[in-house]
């Protein structure tokens, strides 16, 4: 071509360079190609218009997905979209590899893309070489996919901002791993570095609290929401001359600053710095952009989770009381652990209430107190709200001076009114029933001077007593329905005595049933912890929590948090030895007391089980069976032959190997038992005969009102000696 002659047409130039021209409109789903582009696609060499499906059939399916990703990236960054594409024939064989370069645009009204680009045949690079790394296909693409899968899984599993930053610092990108990372957040009109890697402590100082108006790449990224790539120090210096002196001290050669965007809002920026030159081709930008998106999502989730945990933890702790100073003559320890999932807020609670008008005083001062533990149905915000209201109501009723049965009766009526009022007018019956809530509760009124405990129970697990010698017994108590079910329910009171050296445990069912246990197997686990523990009360409380799910501290969630199916609340009340000089109890004594009313004949079976637990380490099974038989006979005689209630007192005294068991049954009837000679078919009259036959010694002691029948057994080795 001579000087001054007109330039040839664009099509002629492209044809001379073996370069095809194509146009793709996603709104119409049509692709127009010229003759050269058609030839490269394996079609007749003539201009034609293809449907999107026909054009897609000529491309390798994996590369088609790459085209979609690169086009979206190019539109977001305002750059060219460049990819390598494998062209397939009708039999699925690769006939050539072409390079496509295009300028995409996005129509927000039609929500469609328009692309005008070129196709040119290229030689397939050798996998693993620098040239091969720039191709969409090949080993590098597979490494990139594996990296993104691993990075996405690790970021998704991170539960806190600290964990997210730790994962981000450990990312090793395929082929171009950065040696310096920094994450910037936005606070008001300033940037703040919340995490960095590859820098010395204190290096972040000049970049922290930087104004968004500063001529700095991260500030520009936050302002515009567009990524900034700087392949060389010269580019950095020319584009950001003001802040270049700060960056030059680190000796890096390439930088990528990407926006951290969630739901259309830029929440910060991520910097990846490289110690070697990086060109940031489309594939490398695609990886960085994908990581930035995953990092932004992970930081957003972690921040929301941390805020939620702080809110729910503060809400729950504000509802739970502090035990305050120790009770004179008694010690108290408590623990609360929320459930592992969800809001970590639920309906379990405990409380300690000073009672008015306490007339009994110890030499240390102080009067009666009430200990309350309970569990509102559910593990949601409504359960926590009802728990707070119910706790306040119980404290109010107790402060008025009501007895335990009256406190629970009023609380049940109060909760029933709350649940009944919560049902929506006109709601379906099943919806109304779903809104109803109930609560289990155990209320203990304690007198530190005498150790007496008056217990009222509303559907809650029974308390347990750890005796001075380490023996643990479940103490059956009379009870009623859970609170809120029946506004007119009655809650009988059971009185027991906490002897010096004994400890009472009351807890919610989360402590017992967590870890796949039922009430029986879970209680055996808790009982073993109570019997084996040698430390003080606080250490015992931690040991109970640790035995269920891990950490010894109740302030942390611990590594086994997923095992917690329910909230856990624990209260321990101990009466140290020597706290009451008016009561002289031998140092080696094991004692239990149980009442059996005329209207409660089923408690005879409870008494038998109670006695077996008291004698769990007695060496002679025959003596244990004899004691259980005699207790059953003595209690039944009181219920059948008198109109009075029976009181069982069982004691074990002495050192192992020479202990003495003494069982006493007391009633208020003046009628003394007599020996009789029943016939073979008689159904009664053998009580005293059995006692005389099986007991080592026995007797009947008349009292001012009523009588006591007792017997003793002396410990043997189980062989009859």
C-alpha cells in the first residue's frame, strides 16, 4: 500500500490476519459471526447468525462456563474479556484452540449483555508452563478450581472475624500466591486495618484510621467499589504519588486491591501484595475477585454472629442473678451454659432470694433464703422473655413471705395467664396450642441455722444429696404439674434436713440428658462425678459442666459445643461440717429421711429404692434385701393398721468393715404392735416375726405422741460371718 492511499476495510485487515469477528446479544440469544469466525468454529466459511445453543454446541462445555465468568468480571472492572476456547466437532473432538477478546457491555434495563469481539487461532500451551498458566483450560484451571473449593469451605466454616482473618492469611493461590495481605474495614469516613499478614507488628500504623479521601488504592476501592490492579512499582508511583513512599518501604512489586462487597454495599477492601511482578490477566483477576467475594461474605457472617452472640449473651446474663456474698453457715455455687446452636438463649434459669421475717439466725447472722431453678419450654427469644417474667414473679411472691407451695401455685397461675393471653384472637386451635408454654421449677426454702429444706416441685427433676462420706442419693420429693398447665394446681411441700458435710444438687434436665442420655443413664453419669469429686464447691460445679460437654469454665463454649442439645443450669448448696455447734453428728454417719403419707402408698416403693441407694456399698446383698423387706413391712403396717403418716429414718454409722445400719419408722399412733401367730393362709401378722428373724436387734420405743419401731443390722462380709 502506497502512502496517501485509503486504508483497507476492517474486515479485509482481519481476514488477512486470520482473525474472525463476532457479535453476541444475550437478550435475543443470537450470535453473528463473519466468514473467518465461522471457519474457526468449524462451520462453512460464510457470514451467518447462530442461536446461542448452536454456538454453545461448538465450544467445550467447561470453557463455556469460563466465558460466562470472565464476561461478568470484565463488566464489573470495565476491562476486556479474554479467554482461550477449545472448539469441538460433531463427534466431541477438539479441532483447534482459539483466543477470544471482546468488549462486553451490560444493559441494566434489559438485564442483558452485548459483546463484540474477535477470534484467532492459537497454539495450545504446554500445561504447567508460564504460558499455560494464562490459558483458561489446562492444569492451572483445575488447580484454581480446587483452591477455590478449599478456600470457600474454610471461609464458610470460620465462626469469628479472627478465624476468617486467619483463614485469609493462610490462602495459597495457585501459581501466584501473595506474600502480603491486609483487610481494611470502614468506620465512618475512615479506613481501619482489622487484620494483616506478611508484615511486622506496627507496620499497619500509617494505614490505620486513614481518611477515605486519601490518595490511596484501598480508599479509592471503597469510594468507587471497583478493583485496582498495579502490576509494577512504576504504575503505583505514577497513579498514587502521595502514598507511594509508604508502600515502597515493603519492597513489593505488584498489588491488587479489591472491594469487599455484601448486598451492594462496600464494607471494606482487601489487599494482596506480591514480591514478584504479576500481570493480573483475566484468570488471575477472576481468582482474586472470587476470593474477595467469599471473604466479604465470611466477614459479614462472622460480624453478624459476633453481634448476635454478644446480644444474646448479654441478655441471658442480665436475666440471671449474681449469687452475691456467701450465706452464713452455707455455701452456694451456680453455673449456666446456653445451648450450642441458634440464638444461644433459652428458658433455663436459677435464682437465690433472701426471705423476709427470718426469725432463725445463726451465730454468723442471716436468715432464711430461697433457691429456685427452672426451665421454660423452648430455646428461643419467647422462652427467654417468659423466663425473665416468671423469675421476677417468683421473686415477688417469695419476698411477700409465702410458703413454697403457695409460691409455686401463684407462679403457675401467673404463667398460665401469660401463655393464655399470648394466643391470638381467631387463631386456629393448633396455633393457639403451639403458643402455650409451660415451665418446670424446683423451689427450696433453706434455713441455714438448722439445715432444714422445704422443697416444692413442679414437674422438675428431684434434688440429689451428696453425703459427708461421698455417697450420693436422689431425694424423691412430692410434686405437681409443671407451671402454667393448670392454674389451680397444688404443690405439696417436702421437708428434708441437710446435715453438716452434705451437699444438695439441683439442676435442669440439660445436665442429665445431654449427649444422648436418658434420665436414668444421665443420672448415673452425674452421680459418678459427684461421688468421685474431691475439690471444693466451685470445682465441683465446673466438674459437672465439664463432664457433660468439655470446658471447665462456664464462660466459654468449649470444643464440644455441638453436643449441647439443651441449656444447662446447676445449683449446689452445701452445709460445711462444723457450721452448727448445736447439732452433734458423728463424723462417719450416713443418714436419710423420708415421709410416707396415708394418701401416698406408692411412696413405699420409693422408700425401698431410697434404702438400696443408701446401702449401695454394703457388702452383703442378703442383708440389703432383708433391710428392704423389713422397711416395706414396717411402712405398710403403719398405713394399714393406723390412720397416721409414717416417717422413715435410715442411718449407717462407723467405719467400713464394722458399720451398723439402724432403720427407724415413726408414726403418731399410740397403738403398739404385738406378736401374733398367723395361720398358713393369713395375709398379715408376720411383721414382728420377720423383724425378730432377720434383724440383729430391734425394739419399739413409745413416745409422748406416737411410737418408733426400729431394727439394726451389723455389717458382714457377705459370706454369713
